[in-house]
C-alpha cells in the first residue's frame, strides 16, 4: 500500500509540472494600452487626412516595429474601407510617442502602415503618433477600426502593446448664413476752435445746421465745420458726396463761390473779399487750408475702397464778406449723399 501511494504521489507531481510548463508561456501576452483613440484632421469621406493615434500606458521596453492596420471589423477579419488608401502615408515629425526621424515608414500594402527602427527605441509612456497623407474611405456613417501593435523585432514579431480604436467618416454639416447689408451715417456738430486742414473754426455748428449768423464781417471770415461718420460692411467701400441746392442767396444777391474746385482746391480769398466755399479731411487734395466752391453737382468729399467702421470725415465751411455785399438773410441747403458700393 505504501508503494502504491508513493507512485500516485510521484505521478501527481509530474502532472502538476506539466500543467505549470503549459501555462507559463501565457505570461507573454501583449499589454493593452489605455486612453487610446484616433483623431482625423478631416473626417470627410474621400479627402486627404492626418490620423493622430494617441495612447498611454506603453510598456517601458525597446521596440523595433509599430504596426497600423485599418479594417471594417474590430478583430481585423473584415476588409479595408472602400476608397481608403494609406500607400502614401508619411510620419509627422510632431509625433510625441517616438522620435520620428529614427523610424522608417513602409506603406506599400494598402490598409497597413508599419514603422520600423532596426536599432530599437523605447517609446514615451504616453503621447501620439501622427500618420499623414492618408486618403479617407468613401463611405460616411460606418464605423471603421484601427489596430495598433508594437513589437520587439523589426520583422513585427514579439508583441508588446496593442490597442484597437474606432472612427467614422462624416460628410459634415452644411452651414449657411445671410449677412444683410449694413449702412449707417451720422452728422455731428463741431465746436468753435476746431482745426480743419489748417483753418480754425470760430463758431459751433449743430447736427442739422451751419449757422454762420453774424460771425462773418469784412475783417473776419466765418468758419464752421461738421463731422460725418460712416459705417458699412460693403466690401467695395463707399463714396460720400457734397452738393447744395443753389447759391447762398438772400433772394436778390448770390454769394460768390471761391475759385477753387473739388479737383483743384485753392486758398480762400483774404478777409474783405466775398466768397463761400468748403474744405474736407476726406480727400487728400484739400490739405494745407485749401477750399473749393460748392456746386449743385455732387462732389466727392470722402471715399473708401473697403468696408468701414465709424470712419469720420470733417467738412468745413467758410464765408467772407466784402464792403459791397448787400445786407440780408442768406441761405441755401447742403446735401450729403452716401453711396455704398456692393
């Protein structure tokens, strides 16, 4: 009986040893990465896109191969997505899991991209690998999968880490908006003492009137000004013109306009000489205290070739009296016209 027990005990030891020897190789199963995902720079079908694979939890060991496989099934038993092409894939230098310059890209087999480094390198514990110049599949709304595996050998054997992530192509959302034309124009008063092109105003205007009153005398010309502000979203800008309804008149006598014109303004006549004219900060030819006579035909006093936001142009008016200017109340109406160019 003791001999039989010993034999059974020895057989049990042998059996356990065999079981242990059979299980031991299982400890080499590859590790699965965490926080793994793939992001496409453009997820629309049939366009060229960058695929950014990112993950953490990489094993701290030297690897020589990283394999990327694209498939319609998560277990890679399906096929390559229709219209998909990875044969022109390259490795971005901005990848952070590996040093891109040390790795060679092999992409001759569509659907598979392999990175190899025959000397071996230990990847960062977390980061990304960016594959560029991949043509997306042509079908939207269908889940596809990318399997990423790392290996200790440049022949892509000796598994270390792995992860399978999903992605979907999306045609995108059509966005439309209608922007209505915008246009605003305002006239504001300017006080006495305002400098305009080298001349100084000596009375205040309002937003609707230019009240010279009794300021002009034979020895002192009257000068006033208004500020015109324009805003428009017109891509081609705008034009702002000035005209009057007729000569400044008391019904029997019309004021003499100064000799300058809009295209060729001139110095205002000296005090003691009758004259009426305008100047503007909106046109370059009106610099250095130059003036032009008004006309019933619109004359450009400001313009822009692009959209404008609260652009202000000052317009000044001057009257000079002579000893023979008849007394009376003189008036006319000034007309500003703003024209946006769409």
